[in-house]
C-alpha cells in the first residue's frame, strides 16, 4: 500500500535526531502506526501481537531489543514499558532509539513525567484538508505568520462536496471509500469508542449514556458549552446525565483523545474587557460529530447553521496541524462583551495571528470587523502587533484587503 505523506513526517524525523525516544499520541485510526513504520527499523505491536504483549507484561526490557529506531505500538497497554524505555535511553545515550505510539493517556500519568529530557511527545490528528489533497496549500500558514500576503487563484469546493468532506472526515482508512461506506465506518468507530475505548482505564461506563453525551458534544461542537449544558442536553426521553457523570465522561474522552478542546487565549488587553475562559468544544474530527447525530451530507445541507459549526471545527482541526508544523498552538478569544474570534495562532516565539472562520463569502466583512476590533484591544507593548489577521472561507479567491485582513479559502490553505 502506498504511504500517504503526513505533515508530521518531518517533525518526527527531526525529533528522532534530537532525542532518545519520540511518543506519538493521537486518536485511534488517525495514522500513528503507519507513519511510525515509515521510519522504524523494528517493531513490537502490543495491540495485535499477543506474544509481544505477554512478554511486555513479564519482561518489559526484552520488548525493547531490536534495531533502532524500534517502534513500540500502543505502549500504554503495558505502562511499565515507559520506565524501561527511559532507562534504555539513559544507558545508550544515543538519539533516535524508540518510537512509542499510543491512542490513550494511561490513567497513572505520574511516571510519564520522568521522561523529561529523554522522551518528547508528538501529537497526530486525522488528515487535514491539505493532506487529503483537497487544498493546494498555495497560502501557507507559516508564510502568513511571516507577514506574507495571501495570493491565490479562485478555489471552489461546492457546498455539497464540502458537506461530504466533513462527513467523511480525515481518517486515513476512509481514503478511497464511498461516502456511504465512510459514514458507516465512522459510526462504527464511534460505537467502539462508547462501548470499548472509553473503558480502557478499567472504569465501567454505560455505553448508552456515553452515546448520549457524544450526541450532546456533537450538537454543541465549536461552542464553549459548559459541562452543565452538555449534561442537560442529554435528556432524550430519559433522565438527563448528571453533571458529575458528564464531567467524568468528558475527561475519559479527552484521555483517549476523542475530545480535544480549544483553550482560551491567555492575552493582555488595553481595555478592561473581561475574557471568557471556558474551552471551545471539539471532537478529534468533525466527522465524529456527524456520526454521533447520524447525519448525512444531504441533512447537513438542510441545516446550514450546523454545517457552519462543523466547518469551523474542520478548520480548527486543520489549523492545529499547520500550526504544530510552525511550532505554534491554536486558541480562541471570547469576551463577555460579545466579541469572539474563532482561532488565535500563537508561536513559541510570541508571534500571534488571528482568524475568523466563515462558511460564506458574504460574511467576510463581519469577520474582518471582529479581527480589527481584537487588534485594537490587544496590548501591543506586551503582545506585539498581529503577524496576520485573516478570514477563512469555504470558497473564493485568496487576497489581502485594503485594511490588511487576508481572505483565505480553505482549499488553498496549508502549512
């Protein structure tokens, strides 16, 4: 099977050159193992190799024997391996010894922090629009962060195609599948999450109620819904989930990386505006939200408000992949006074950029106004001027307006 290149390929190679072991983390089926196998010289796959799994439980050090870099797939199934990897890295004193992949954070996370300086973590997510080949990448996020202008010819992803793109999602296993088959596979994936994956920490949870919470998360995707809101929204002819139960379910879904919330931007303002600090809710891929409510492209086209929220979630998924390649993170900005900006990209060097996400070209002016208002509020002495302000849309030309705000169709945006 031909390998589908990923944005993290270069980052993985660079990290292996600089540290003893790299831990690739991400939701199940996002492509971690396939990516790791492109560079690994030997492997032990604990999820499919029963002998390796048994050996890992009895003599973990023996599982580490093999040509470097050695892949230990789904290492969290036998967490004792962590300390043995750490010791092996100390003993060998060479970079690029191990690649560990995992689709869940072990419940006992304390030992993992002892890997500082020896192991580094690399996050993977489902395929972005650029990786799927649906974006030309003509406008680079890193270029915009370097103050480049947005320039590209017209990009048109018809609304029906966009709805299909969101429904199918960025799961590598769906490449080449029909939309109908992909929809069924995504529903099966979510069924596995609620029945099996969420219980891998050893705590039993009601699959029916987990499914109710997933539907609530789907209905509130790309919004800062509080846990209480998510809990009350689960009432579907039966008693709603209690708030403390909903909180436990959300934490468990975060642990298996099905939920990846978008944190509030920790910024400094000139004004006395009060910021909202609640995270914005996202699933690992918007297709999971579609699967949770059993929607289809045709149904999404009848509910453009929901389609707009899913489009925003898809763009945030993409921005996270592109930003990571630029050594940056993705936040949101919300004031109690009403001003909201969908995505703030902040690099580790302090540079920042802000983006609004709008499904239609007609809402570009609205997005630009929000971005310019934000730029006026931010304290430039502490935060510096924005490297870029942009409105990301579903179609159209990429260009820079007279007020300096970029307009970038999702079909030309890339890393």
